[in-house]
């Protein structure tokens, strides 16, 4: 089962995303740099050495490529995505985005380009990284068919991209192929059963009022709609996919809060959400870390 694109999101959705992502651009950039630093720490711990002068690959950097550019300061880093920034005019870019990602996302990208937000974001990112020019490379590419030779990368990482891929199992296999022996993968997946897993922008905005886990409850699922494609792969299925291809992978769960535990207990008392486990509801993301074994 899959969730389609939100119908009629349009300008209202674009304005909400603008407020969430660009209302305080300096803060947003700082948050993404902090997230990149956390991934760098996990890569370093697994590799057993500093993440410098490495060949790195990011799956799903998004249109800004903040993490790709963070790692590119000291490494050769390539980000691959279905959606990339276009060099043509606004109208040409709009139709290219619509073909690749749908009308809703194309409208959002058009608004950001028309307002000059992408350029402002790039300048702020360069400023906070302490560089004159951003050097990260973003390529349009299907993650299920990576156009790289085997054993190419020292590290592969991804933040909240696998949930947007119809066949993440194929991507897991491809990452294992292009990772060098002794290389490390760090994959962070925002799975569907988390409270915000449906990717309705309002669920990321504290000013919006929506019930808990609305997309999983028959009486409230009509209230939400995703702003992008989201697969319906559940937590345990992700674990099984990773373990099948990457034996010995480490899994961590993050995002649990006392507030969620309290809300879930109340809903359980009402007989709701019984078909879901506590861990797949109170957590947000699965962190999977795998170091490819050295070959003889």
C-alpha cells in the first residue's frame, strides 16, 4: 500500500512549509548542520577514524544539499536524489519538477525560487560552514540503480529518505554493493507509524492542532494528507530488510517522549491502535549502522 500526493496542497501548503523551513533561516541551517555533525560522529565511531579525505555518498539530500555540502568541506561527497535544482528558468523548472515529483512539490519549488529562498539558503549555509563556495555535488539518480562502481565509497549515509522510496530493499542492496569493505553506512529512517510519519506539513508545526497518530486511526485519517510520496513499510519490516542484506547491523530507536507514552496509554485504554506496538508508535526514527566486513 502507498500514500499518494496531497491533492490541492498548492499555495497554502507552500506558505506553511515556508514558515517551517525559512521563517528563521539561520536556525534551520544550524539545525541541519547539527544533524550532519551527529551523522559524522556515527560514521567516525564505526570507521574508527576521522571522517576526512573520504569518498562519501548521501542518499536523498533534498534540494538544499545541506549535509552534502557539510561533508564536502573535508571530503569528496556526492548526493543523489530524484529531485535536483534546475538551471533553467522558473517555468522550465516548474514543468521539470512536476514531471519528476508531482504538481504539489513543483508549486513549492516554484515559490521558493521566485522568492529567491534557495539562493538565500545557500548563502547562509556557506556562511555557517565558513566557506566561500559550496562544493557538494548533487546528481539526479535513482537510488535503486546507483551509477557507481562496486566498492566506491568509504561511507554512505541518509537522513529521512528511505520512507520516500517505494523499494528501499533495492537501495539497501545497492548501498552494500557500492560501499568499500570496511566502509560504513548510517541510515536514518522516519517510519510511517510515528506520529508525524504521514508527512502532513501540519504535523511538524506546533501551531497546528491535529490528534495523535491521526493517519493510523479510522476516525481521523481523513483529516491528514501527505505532501509527498510515503511508503507504508513498518518498523519491523525495515529491520528485517536491513538484516537480510547487512548481517550484524546495529539498530537504534530515537524520538520517544513521556508525552507520547501518556497519550498512547490513554488511547490504548480506549481500545485504539491495538494493532501497533508501543515502540513503533512512541519513536520517530530507526537509525541503522552497518560496517561492511573486510574481505580477505
